[in-house]
């Protein structure tokens, strides 16, 4: 298991869990980052990551991406 920040662009991964405070976990879960969901890193630029999760493209910062364990 590793944080999403270590994933390579274009690689399909499965979310194992989301860590952090309750409000942070709820925020990420509302965006679709839930256990068992597939996530693909599209690109990373300037400390932000663009990822595909549940047929949606989402931009998150590295701090948030670090709370998503794949």
C-alpha cells in the first residue's frame, strides 16, 4: 500500500482506504474516492494532481492525494 502521490500517470489503481480527519475523509468520499474504486492519475503539475475516479476527472492537491491509500 502507498499514497496516491506515488502512483504513475496512466496507471490504474484501486483505492484501499482514505485516511485523515473525518471532514477530510467525507470530502474525498463525496468526490468518489471510496474503498474499492478505481483511480487513474492523468497528470501532475505544480503540486496538483488530475485523476479519473468513477468516470469523473478531479483535480486535488498533493496533501489530499497523500490521504488516499492505493
